[in-house]
């Protein structure tokens, strides 16, 4: 009798796993989790991986010279903003994209990153491809989320063999809606090369300069910052990143706007204290913030609004509950000596993308 083996099992025993990482973020968008994780997976022995994104993307916001360290392919997926208006085209092009993916890469495992991939997954499942959903956020909590998006994610969670969750809160949420789906926490992390460039030459600390790095939006607690400025006339607060809300007028509260990543790293390393004053919304509760990893690597003290997902940082940060606690923690942190390079290297060793990629493969 002839024994019929699943092709995935045969290739795994031969030492090769072929993965297609299908991202809703373009390969040439500013580097985010999909780019870093796919590159790290590609550095694992026995893994062959390609990065797939949509052929249709707004070119004006892409980084011209960005190239990933893995093969990149483009699929004719309907852009997210047009899916509701082009439902028939979305069904057709999702099927075409699935077939192209199967022909171009012949994957054993397909990793998808968004509910928009649900129709693509339906075809791939029929071809007996294993599906992983790399879930980065509590997507239904976004202000522009629709019922159709929620329904699609429900189907995607059910179809996935495993859901990689960027936070424990997301894993809990998946288990509450789909108790039969396997979850695996794969937190965010650091790019080792960028991290090492920070503590190699950090620069002199700017006394009493407190900085926030990231988008300033409706979740930002300006009340905490204004109270800090009132408490110490020497403190200056700088906001580094895009702003989509009005920043209160204050002579020592300065919105610098977006800066190149290399300059951002330098600003972190020369800050007296780095802060993340956030309203704890349902969306924020699911976030494992990349900025906090980068904050810690700067060697400077870090003060964040407290919520459960930050617990894994332990003593590497200070967690503040309420305005008075925030102000006290920041003032107590000013003038703190820089953490040693040995301490920072240890943190990077535990929290880099290669470590995360190896953990992710443990779920397969």
C-alpha cells in the first residue's frame, strides 16, 4: 500500500518550511512589525520566506529605497479603502491572488495580517495550506472599523490554525471569541542594529528635557503633561511625531513634528526622561508599544501610564496611575544616571526580532 504524506510534513522532515507572509502594509512603507518579523523568520535555518503585499498602494507615502532582506512579491488585492465599494472585484482578485501565491511560492504556511485577507484565506484553506493570523491590534476598537471588518476578522480567527498575538490582551480576546483556536503571544521587539547604534554613542543628556516619541492623538493625556510643567519650572516637554489633535499652548511644551528615525533615536538617548502619557482606552489595552522597547534601549528612565500589558517590562520602566503619580515619577527620574551598556545589551538580547521569530515558529 502506498503511503500518502502531507507535503508540508515531508518538507519539514527534510528541513525546509516555505512561508508566505502576506502583509496589509506595503514592503516599502516605514518599517513595522510585518517587515521586521518576516526578515527575522528568513534568518532561521530551514525557513524559506517571501513577503507578499498589494500591487495597488499609494506611492506618495512609500520609502523609495527601502528593500527587505527577503523576496518581495505583489498581489492584485483590492485596497482596503475600496473593498466595500468593489465587493465583486474583491472576491475575484482575492481568488486570483491566492492562486498566484500558490504558483509563485508554493507555501506550506501562509501568514496573514488583517481581516481584509479573509477571502484570500478561504481559497488557501481549500488548497490545504496552513494559515497563521499575525494579529497586531484589537482591530474592532479602531474608530473606522465597520461591522463587515468585524465579521471578516471573526471568520479569519476561526480559519487560522494559530493566531500570533502581539499582546497577552489580544490572546485573551481571541480565546474569548474562538476558544478552539490556538493562540501564541509573539510580542513586538527591537531591530538589533538600530538598538546597538543608540547605546554605542548616546550623546550628552539634556537636563530637565522630557520627551514623548510617537503619534499625538486623542489618547494623549495633555493634563498630565501640563501638571508636570506646573510642578517644575525647569522642565521642558517635547513631542516628537505627527500630531492630529490640537496641542495646548504653553511656552515649555513644544511639538517638534515627525523626525527621521536616526534623529529620533538620538533624541531619545539625550532625553532626561522619556514618557508615554496615555488614556487607557480599549484599543490601548491591547497594545504592546514598540516605542517603550526603544525607550528602554536609550538607557534613559521611562515613565508610562499604567496598564496590564506593560507588566512584562518589569523594573525597566516606571508605571504611573493618574496625574499625581505621573508627575511624581517623572520628577523622581530626572537626573538619573544612564543605564549601563551591559544592562541594555541584556534587554536587547531578550527582546529582538530574531528572538520573537524563533518563538513564533514554536507555535507551528
